[in-house]
């Protein structure tokens, strides 16, 4: 009977540890997706800034529409969309996505 109690306690400890490890692995995967989505949003913001520096005028960047550059897919599998939100001041939102995760970056002029 004592052996049965000891084995039951050991099994509870092992299964509890396995649950903690499994949830940690899932959280690590979500963090990885979030990071890729954030950097995709940053890429969209950098593209907007690059276009502004090239033209020197926000009207030439198709300011008055949603989804300015179209959906751009990066080699990593992530993508971004840059939207125009408000005038004045000019407010743009770059939304990066990777798998089921989305992150956004806002720029204002």
C-alpha cells in the first residue's frame, strides 16, 4: 500500500512538471510569432518612411486610401499592410502579421 502511495505521488509530480513544461513551450511559440509580426510591422513603417524620404511629399504616397502598398509578404512568411488613418496630422498604421498573430506600429507626421 505504501508503494502505491509513493508511486501515485511521483506520478502527480511528473505530470505536474510536464504540464508546466508544455505550457512554457506554447508560450515560447506565441512569443516567436509575436516578434515576427512586430518586425513585419516595423518593415512596413520603414517602407513608408523610405517612400517619404524619396519623394519628400506625403501626397505622393497615396495618402488618402487604405492599404497603401498592398499586402506585402516578406521572405520569412510574415506580411504587413500600411493604412492611412487621419489627416492632419498624418497618422499611418503598419500592421504586421505572422500566422495567427498581429502587431501594429503607428507613425504620425
